[in-house]
């Protein structure tokens, strides 16, 4: 199995920060970290050609097991020989376990020791997934990184219920690993464990210890950025991140704004993903160095300048804010396409700048300057 | 004014057909005819980057005066210096007069000698447009080809009402031309007249004579393909086309299926436009050499082949029918993007083949072979 090989190398650490530069060796090529992963829920990064995403330099995108299991279904993906061939994406794919979606999207879900039963949000059909089945699905997908099925809990959960969810999450992680072992020699995908524990420090520590003992090739912090206040996110991120093993890639699920990315990088996190960049793009919200702008606002009606004159995306090199506003006001697809490309290139450029500044030891200074301009919000 | 120059040259005619190859010299470069014009209602060919459209070889697209007048409005377009700069399209733009949209989209419309009053389909606001105002709008747009405001009538209209609509159309054409003359030296755009007359041959002949006398640089046949049976379309197309002046570009508005395009070309028509290719694409209907296919159908679920293996579009060179079906079933934007690109490239390739076959005198044979395969519908 792949975890026997060295899959992650840290090249550079810096003083005064836990930020680190690394390379993650995956079946479909190396990924430079820290890395932001665009989300491709239905095996498509919404609104964009795959080549637009890869031309930006993204080599690792995310797919959602829950969605792909329901549609097109595992038999279709199997017949195509996996997700890469089905979707014609030649980079790496990380698939989540579906745990988060079962808890946020599906209806009538019920967790037992055995697994989770739920009703599809698409057609109401009934399904039952076990940790073993979720590993099986991801092996059929041919995912480069697979995630264990876990029990996600929201902010504000009781200690008793969070503790019970944690117990099941650890049990499922063990079963996931056993199932993954059965694919030895067949699958090159790496299985990552997920830390839960809600917002209780002893539960977080317990989860990190239990997941750590299972020696997965990588570890994710789940259940952060689930509606808690910013300070709580920061506190629990810092608390948990320091306890994670040094030598393994660390992944925080579901974060993707510049503020949260900088904070995660500062805590030594290597991977993150979020729908934020593309979802808000489709609603007309665009990243700029001076904060996000809402392109639908009347103030842009006559504006002939680009969204961000330092950006090299199609929107910023060819179209004006006034024209983009017009596209959004008319509900034109091109607006969603241009905005999605812009926001993903913005984050890609941000990650490359973060790489350079970690390498030159100037990361924390860069972070300060960037966030100062970004949150001052000239626009 | 531009009509003093020679703007249209017929290079080749063939025996046994009225089909002809020509070049139309427009302010933003030459257009080889017969030419299909993609529709860009809101100054965007729906779902596509402008460069995708121009890379296919399209040098003339259509914009809708009615839509652009309502949104973003003439003041915005004026402040950008016209439609080309506003939308960043460096090819030619033909704008319709808005007549068709006023009659098909707006509410509470009322035609008088003076002009047409109507309520916006977007916000219910009240507007009044005269033939002169419509020329003014298109001059501000900087349209390469402008159309006269006309009174469109549906299939099944009475003779009396069709005759009255024709009388106003001719009067408005005269006023349009007078208004256009006032832009001499300022605008390079060409003003085309529109023939009406509904489905009454004497009215059609009368309209052709009256519009012909006004000596516009080009003439359009309006009021065809407005819901009449195929045979009636053919009959009236042939009847009217033969009476149009030889030396001028002839435009049939609102046609865009291979069957209708072939028929128009056979009657010596040089220009046509239609939303069909892009509108049906967004609904999952794709052109193939063997007829249209509906990609959402269950039969494509496991299909690993391309939509059309002779096509060089992104969808056909990179993605499978099965994956396209999946995108459409999930309502993914990429599905609409890929299908729109495919359908427009299909029509562009068709037009280029038509050009070659007119040049080599084999047009009617090509037409027969193409339509035989297309209508037999292997798929």
C-alpha cells in the first residue's frame, strides 16, 4: 500500500510560524503544499472547463462521494474505469466520505453502529452506507485521496452526543482502514483519517490520539468552520493542529476564504478545500486584493476597469466591471463562468505567493500586508 | 454613407441552384457568405467566451436591440463607446430592430403611425420607440449592420391586418432611411430593409418592391419561420427570394436548423440567424451528422463515445456522451457550455462545407447527401 512509501516531504519551515512548504506525492503527480483544492462536487468544477482549472496550475481537486454515489451512480463510474476517465481529469482527485453531505443534505438520516441510512435529496430513494462501503466506492472511483466515513456534528452539540459521535467515528476509522487494506496492490489511493470531537478540547485530543494510532497516510480536521464564531474556529484550529503528527499531510476540511486560509497555513495546515470561491462567484461575489466586491451593485454600472488589474484571468484581461455586472443582471451563464475562473485564479495566485513567502521566510509579513489591504476593503 | 461603396461581391454561382458564394465587406472585416450568425441577445453568445466564438471562425454575430435598450440601457453602452467595446467583441455585430421582440416578448404593445409603445418584459416599465429612435440606438451601438423597425405579423393573420402592417412597415422603412442619412460620415454601419407581407403573395411582392425602391445596402425577409408549416415556409421563401435584387446581400431572419439553412442557401440567401442552436444546446439537444440527439436520454448513460466523432469541439475531443449526460442530469453549467460550443461549431463546419461545395459546383449533391444522413437519424 502507498502509505509504506514516503508520500509527503516538508521542504521548508520558518521561524515565528508553523507554516511549512511541502510536496505531496500522489498517483496523478506531485502537489505542492500548502494547497487549496477546488471543489468539483459532481465531477466538474462548476462552470469551468477542466483545462481552465488545470491551466491555472491546480493538480488536485475534490469530488463528493455522496453526490457521485447518487448520480451518476457507482455502476456508471465503474464502467468508465473510474472518476478520472469518466470526467476526463488527469490530475489528482480527493473524494470526501460523504459523511458531511449525509448530515447536511439528505433526509431521514439515522446513524447506527453499522453505518448510516438516509434518503436521497434528489429523489427520496433510501440508502445505507457503511464505512466499508464508502472505502469500496472510493476505490472504484480511483480516488487519489480517500476519506473515512465519519459522524459530523454541528456547532452547539452537547458533550454527550459529541462524545458518542466521536466513539462511532473512531470505530468507523478502524473499519475503514481494515477495508482499505484489502485493496493492497489494487488501489494506489491514500486513505486519510478524520478527527472529530466537536468543540470540546478533551474530545478533540482524544480523537487526534485515536486517529493518530491508526497511522493513516494523512489526517484531516473535520467539524471546523461549521458555523462557529471566527475566534472559536481559530482557537480549535490552533489547539488541534499542534497535536497532529509532524510528518503527515494535514487537511482542514471546508475552508476557502483568504482569512481562513492564512490562519490554517500559519498553523501548519497543508490542504484545504471549500465551495466558497465558486459558489459566491456564481452569485456575483469576486475576490480582489482589496476585499470581495459584489459585481451586481449599481456602482459598477459604468465602470470600464477590470475587477482586479493585477489578475490575468479572462474576465480581468478582456472584460470590464460594467460588462460583468450586465451579465449578472441578465442572468447570463458567461457571468458565472468568468467569475468562477477569476475566483479560482485569485486563490491559486494567493497560494503561489504563500509558497514563495514561506520559502523566503517572509510568510507572516506577507500575511499581515495581504490581510491589511484585503480587510481594509478599499472597494 | 457606406452603401455608396461596393459592400457585397458574389464570387460564384452554380447551375441547377440559386446558391451563391460571396463576401460581405463590413466595418469589422469581411464575412464569407452564406453565413450563419450566432445570436448574442444580451451582447453575449450565451454560455460561451467570445474567444470561443471567434476561434470557430465566426466574424458576425447578432445582438438584440430590444434587450440591450432595456438592459444595460443606451446610456451605459454609449459611455463605453458602443457595443463592441462594451462586450469586447472585435468582429462584426448585426443588431435587429427590436420589432420582433416588441411583438413576441413585451406586454401592452400598441402600434401607431408614429411608432410602437410597449411595456418591458423585465420590469413593466413603459417605453415608446419610433423608427428614427431605433436607428439612433443602433448608431450608438456602433452596429455593423442595422435593421429598420418593422411590424411583425404571425402566421394566420388576416389579409386586412397584414396589409395594414405592411403599409406601416414601408412608411417606417422610409423614415429609417432618412434618419440613417443624417449619420452620413459618422456611422459606418449599413442599414438593411425588411420585407414583410405575411403569407399573402401580392403583399410580399408589394413589400419587396417598396423596400427595393428604397435601395438599402441589404434586404431581409422578415416574418418567415414564425410558426407556419414547413411547406409554407418553403413556398414563400422561394417566392420571395427570386424577386430580391441580385446584387445585394439577402438575409432571412430566424432560421438555423440544417434543413432550413440548406433550403435558404438553395434559394440564394446569404445570411441567417437563429437562437435554435444555442437554446436547444442548453436543453441538451445536440447536432450530429445523423440528426439531433437528446443527451439526457437514459440510452447515453454508459456511452463512452463522443457526441460526433468527426467534430473537433471540446465536448467531442475530451468528453463522452455518458459524462455529458451526467452534467445535464445534474444541471451543471459545464453541460450548457459544452453543448453550446458543440452546436455552434457544428453549424460553422456545415457552413464551411457549404462554401466548398458551392465553389466546386457540388452544392446540391452535398445537400442531398447531408440531409439524407441527417434526417435518416441513425441515432
